[in-house]
C-alpha cells in the first residue's frame, strides 16, 4: 500500500456530509460520482470503509480516497 502525505481539508462548519467533501475538493467531478464512489466502498473514514453518503464528517476525521489521505480541519 502506498503511503503518502496527509493533506488538510478546511471546512467552514461541521458536520459536513462525506459526499460533499469529495465534491468540494474536486476529487470527483460531480455529486453523483461522489455518491457512486462511496456506494462502491472506495472511501475510507478513519481507516474504515464508509458506505453512508451522508456520513457526518467532523474536524479531526481522516478521509481516504484513491490512495490519498485528507485530514479534515475546521477553519
């Protein structure tokens, strides 16, 4: 497994839905693509596969997608 750096994602308010993070950070091209990626089990939250599209993400959560890690931080 590839290990890389963890990038920060800044959010203005919490909680935020998981699919919105993928969409707002341009990791996918649309909300539908974000939801499909989550449905397919391709997104991890805090090291575990997450299939709930509207999973509430809070500051301090780690989101992993396509081999990249993101630390969610509140602005």
